[in-house]
């Protein structure tokens, strides 16, 4: 074999070897097309996608709740109560004419608590910042027994939601006639609402246009 032919064989082997080495390397994945696989939050460089705090509930901000007796509440603001995940939402409807509030639990619960602010209850009870919600209350001559007492984190949503701090005590009471009282203890502040349960068929939710 001539020297020229031998040189050509060596050069050809080197070329093929280099091509095979490049071919076996992992090809970097191309970015997914816009709108595929990534949320807006992930694409804008802000980190993990934001969790919808109302996803587990049958209502959200902007909805209108119509009670069977003709009363209605436009859900303008909300306080979302959580234990790692949202467990309760107190929707506020100040434009309802009576400082309306609606307490909603996650699905599959369909009952909601139709409430009206009761500031006189907070003042009369004389709850201090370090005191527990009482185990029972008497309101309008009716006795209410405490159903639950929960330390929860609180997150404000909307213009009229009060600033209660990061952690509150939530208490719910029930009377023999199924009337309800809801109290929130937040430091030196106590907020109380009174009302009744509304089950399926006793109310209707009109979704907002943005829902």
C-alpha cells in the first residue's frame, strides 16, 4: 500500500470516529413552544406557578350568591383560611346592605353559612387577645355551643378584606335551631357574624364573567 493511500485511510477513520462521538452525545431539548407545558407564571421567571386559593371551593371572588328568600350577596372580598391548604373561605359582601358574609367549605361540601356582621356580639363578649373562644354563647336568648375552634393562617383577597395578621383563631357555634355564629379572634380584634345554614336548593351561585 502506498503512503498516500495509508494516509487517506487514517484520515477517514479519524473523521468517522469524530462523527460517531458527536452523534452519541445527548441532544439538548428545545424549549417547548409558547403555551405548551409551562404556565405563564413559570415562563415569566417568577418561580413556581401561583396556586388558585379558590380552586377547591364552589364560589370565587366576583360571583353572586342568591338565597332562596331573595337576598343576594356579591362576593367582593374574601379571607382564605388555611392549614397548609385552604380549608375555609369567608367571602365578604359589604354592598349587600347588611355587611353580608358567606362561609364556604371545600368541595364536596355544598352547604354554606349565610351570615350578617354582629359587631355588638364582639363588644359584649369582652374577648381579650389571649383568651380562648368561649365554649358556649347566649345570643338573643338562644344558646350556641361551639362546634370547632381552629388556629388558621389568614390571607386577604379583595379591597374590603380586613387585615387580621397571619394567624387567627376561628370559632363556629351552633344553636338548637341550627342558627350559626362565626367568630374570628385576631390579636386584640374580634369579628363576629350571625346567620343560618343554606343547603343545596336554598341558594344559587351566579359565576362572574371572569370565572
